[in-house]
């Protein structure tokens, strides 16, 4: 049975049971080529997929999914989803009225290249890394690609699908110039295999790691902070939790009730844009079939809108923003696509700390309280010049206070990929707490 | 889950194609999850996951493929693709030509649940979570309580070209209570999440009334807490989830995944002193009903109790098949993977610091000013540099040897070998706690654990 057939089977079954239902299937083809010591050490090839339903019984919502596409498994899915729905106390759930959404291809020929070229790319990253005498080990370099087909259908008329995918080149290296070693990663993601440059991935990794060698402890104190683009993008990923209308409605967002209010510095404009041409997380419609559109979340410091799915939008009396999120295994949520901080007029380096990298975001940043305390690596600036690298310290504060204290924003956007695409330029924050020696 | 003939055909074909070793991993999961918020079921979901992973090893090179189409045609086609992908035909011995004579081993049910997934109706689960929520509402400031229940049932088959045929069944249950307190201190959280390789009897081992109250009280403590101090100071780390420090600062550095590539700062150090003499560190895959226990690992080897560090001296790494091939060390039953979409690598199971002999109270004596990190969140490490961190969920200031006011929002950071040598005393109150560990072969259930212990100095990442 194909996913298309499984979708039709489930929708028919739902109609027969008198249920409203929405079916989402994804099918992924994946390949990964890892190089080690000049050979392809690990090759992975896969096809994998699953299908999940959201059913509504008198306003109550239930979920179930399967990766096995036999009639028995699909029957089990409908029965489980139905019984799960009956557990909900209050109603109010619904499947939104949908329309024909068409078939879209966002990937095109992006991954079309002979296997040999992809193998060569993985090997080239490793070879380039090993040319540098300071590189002591290259634990992992890999080329990976993923092609994803998404199919959506509902008893309320939604029907459509799209094909998307990415190619990824990554490396990890341990460098030492005789002293304590430093380890870093570099990951480059693109829709087009031919846009990836193995030499660039490797050299950037060396440069980013080498500048941290010979790092010294940092004296505890307050410093001006300069977040490099990818470091700030990670923070934006944590902050995005507060933009979700689902989290607002569940009493988990510090931004609840603040639409129209000033929540950040004038220099802060945050946009989520699923229509971005070439955007890694671009999509034609969201998980409920709401067409994609650009959403301004914060404009010049003022909170303009939360991100909504149809359910949160109805509860808050606004229009859905096309931010419904659901994988076949998951439940209806709110998510972002290409979320970014708009570039500004530039940052001038003075005295302070350049934060090049942060670690432990899942443990050290609490998006509900907004408190963060994160392990960081960086460079000590004196008179606008890098004086030395610093290590074994943390940077701490509150995420909302941080947004309010942004004192300059850089001109060039860089992207990180964390399930969603996160973009940021360099960001200067007037003063932050650093803990170290 | 699959016929012996089909499994035999796949493995033989792989061997004929030149692989030294072939391994087929087949699994079926049934999962249920339930999330409640403010007395109402927000989401209830059920899932069926089903797939196979085929791994071929040529020397130390690995080819892996996975699919969830488990028909004979699909699996044989997959094997052909893999063999062609490698593009090389190697030596074929007699074993590879004929049918395989599987030596079958089945799980003995050492971690079998008393109350299986199919038992008790859904209302029973909702009622237990409601009990936890009620218990979490310890004060009017508790504005929101979220409870989540996860039930996993996994059937596994591992068959190899060496004739191994292992079937295992793993049942795990966990629930997490998160309380949100709101007041002048802003919005603060507290959470507890017990989990074991058991069924619904988890609610008897960890009563909702106790777990809920702990979450509520932690949120209230954090609400009245001031920001943590910043700087280097002595820290007493609490037991149970406190063990996450060793998971990050030592455990990951002892997996052959890093060690075999000399990508760990603890590579080539067997027999050497790597920690202070009061540290004995054990990774035990056999703990009855442990969150990270299983009878067999995901390469089909029986799990075992592995002493990693004894009185400060490195005794063993955690070794999977690939690690054994690269290092010549004996496999320790540590090959694990999230599911069929990952090839296995060496991973931790239930890892803990053995009890010491310092009375807990003695740890605090003599500390003029320091931090008591009572409960911890997750952490992260870079094996190549040993730099690690972990978040503190509940902490107090130690002043003149006494535990005083609560503080919040601190991460502790260090460099593995350095700070491990600064562990100067270990008490005897060992407890363990469940967590999820993310690494190369996916996200896995592991236990961490330790008694209370004292680190003479470490960076506390509060606010200056």
C-alpha cells in the first residue's frame, strides 16, 4: 500500500465512522556518507515513513499513527485515535475547512549528482581538515541528504502535498597547538548539493576552532556581549517558544497579553517567513493546510503577533498565521519555518566578549521563566581588537531582558538549522553577567 | 517478527557480497502518550513503529540501511543495494554460502512489567495524573500544572551472520510533572519525572502524590529564589539526577565511539588514574527494571555490569562491536540505538557513582561560602576537549557550613579530567534517576546516579 492509498483508506474509514479526520503522511529517503582516515567509514541508505491521524469526535480530539501500512494497522490507528479522543473532557476541537492545495516541488533537481561526487565531497572535507598541522583528530565528517514527501488530506476538504529536501555537509575536528585541545563542529545546509563547498566547510571549521586555542579563564564580571550570528540564532530558537500561541494559551509564555506592547529594543524585528525563496524550512502550506505567509512577530521592538494554528487562532479570535506544526508521530502544535532577526545597520566592536558558541541550551535556558545560564566560548576584546580567547565560563541573564538590551545589530544574516531554520546577524548586548574564574 | 528463512537469506546474501559480518535488526514499538494540563486531557496519542536495519561490516567499514517495508522483496532488494553501494566483492567462506544455523536466545523476562500496556483502561491513567496535579498545587502561586505519561513497548529481533538470534522485549513507563509558579519572582518551574522498565506499577513505585508535591515545592522554591551567584566556588551536588555530572564529564568520554578514534581526552588511559581515589564509576545494563536496562543490547549481546573506574583508576571503556574491532577490546554489551533508523554505537545504560563513606553532613562542614546543587537538569560535553556543562534546577547557598537561601538559574561548567580530580568526598546515599541521552545513535533512556558529593571548586554560572 502506498501512503496515498493509506491516506484514502483512513479518510474513508473516518467517514464511515462519522468522524472528522485529518491525515498527514511523510515519506523520507535518506543517505549519509561518513569519511574517516581517507575512507568511507559508514554509509547509510534509507527509506522510511509513517502516517498519522487527528480525529475529532464531538469536539474532542484524538491522535494515532503507524509506520506499518497494512489494513490491520490502519484499522488499529482509527480505533486508537477514536478512543484517545473520548478521553478529552471539553470539546472545542475541530478540523479546519480545507481546499485543494496542489502538488508542490521545492527540491527540484537539488540533490541530482552522481554518487561519486557526493562521496568525494565527504572525503574532501576530511582531507582538507587533516592538512592543517593543528588538527589532531577528525571524529566525523559526513555528507547527508534527505528527500521528504509530505501528503495531507482531511474529511473537510484539505488535499495536497509537497516534496522538499536538503543536502548537508558537516565536519567535527579537534585542534591543538601543543596546549589544551578544542573541539568544534561546522554544518552547512543547502537545498542544492552543488552549492555546498567542502573546502569552505573545512576551512571555516579550522578557523572557528583555531582562534579558541590557548584560551584563558575569564574573570567573573559584567561585560558588553557580542553574540556571533550562529550563537544568537540558537538563543532565538529558545525565545521562539514564547511566540507560540499554544504556549501563550497554556500559561507558559512570558509574552502572554503583550501584543501591541514594547517587548524588545527598537533594533529588534523578528520575522517568520515560510515563503523565503531557497529557505531551508520553506513550505507551501502548514500541517493543517493553511497557506504559507510571511509573519512579522516583533517589529522595531513591538510585539505584533503570536504564531497560530487554527485552534489557537479561534480561541484568541484572530486569523491562523500558517504556523500549524505536526509530524506524523506528533500532535497539533505551533512551529516556525524560517525564523530570523532582521539585519540592522552594523556592530562596531569595542571592549567586551565575543560569544562565539554556546553549549547546553536544552539544560541551561528555561523558555518558561526566561532565565538562561549557558556555557560559552569566546574572545576577549580590548579596544575593539581580539586580545585572547576565553573559556570555562557562562553567560547568564533573562531572555526578555536580553531582547530589551540589544544595543546594535549586524548587517549580515547567517543561518542555523534546528528543525526550523534560525537566522541572525551579530548582536551586541550592552551588558551581561559572565561567570568564570 | 520475520521468518528464519528470510533472515537467513538476507544475511547469507550480504556475506556472499563480501561483508565480514552482517546483522539484521527488526523492531516493533507500541507507544502511548498522554498530556494533561489544568485537569484536562490536552492530547492522547498512540503509535505503532515498525522497521528493520541491516548493517554490514567490512573490516571496520560499516554500511547501514533501514526501511519500514519488511516484505521479502523489499529486504532482499535493500541487501542488494547495500552490497552494490560498497562496490566490492571480498572473500567468501563456507559459512556465508550455506544456510545459517541460528542459536536462538530469548529474553528471560528479568525486567518484565507486572501491569502491561494493554491492562487498565485509559481513565485509570487519567486519574493517576490528576492525583499528581492535585499534589503539585501546594500553594495559590502554582498557576499551571502539566502532567505527561509515556508508555513504550518494544519488541526486538537481532540476527547476525555469526548465527546469533536474539529476541528481547522492553517495556518502559515514565511520567513527568511540571509545575509553574507565578508571582513577584516572575514565572518559575519545578519538575520531576520518574521512569523505570516497568508497566503502570510505576505509579506504585513513585506515587503521584509524592512526585506531584516535589514538583510543586520546587517551583515555589525557585519563585522565592534570587539569581545564583557567579564565580568559582565549592559545590555539593545532590544525589540521584546529580549523577548527570559524571554522565557528561566522564561517561561520554569512555564510549569507544570517541575512544577508538582517539577523539576523547580519556583515550589510551586504561589502568591510569583518571579521577580522585574516592570515585568508583559503574555502568550497569542489568539493574532489575532500571530505566536503561535490557537483557540484550541492540547488537544482540547480553548486557552486563561494567566497572569503568575503580578507586580513581580507569578499568574499562564501554565497547560496542565496531569499537571492539577498532580497539581489540572485549565488547561490553553496550551497543545501543534509539530505533531501527540508527546503526548502534557504544552508549551508557544505568551509570552511577558507587557510595562512599563520608557522612552527608560532613560534606557541608568547612564550606565558608558555596553552592548546594540539589537537583539537576541535563547537560552536554565535547569529548575532544572534555568541556562540559549541566543545568541546576534547584539550588541553595551554603554559608558557614549551613544550607541557607535558595538561588536559581545556574549552570555548572568545567573541563572533564580537571574537575573530576576535584571531587574530594563522596557520601553513601546513592540514588538513581532516569533521563534521555542524545548522541550519534539517537536518543536513549539512561539512568544516572550518585550519592551526595563535594567538588572543591567549579564554575557556577549565576549572575555577577
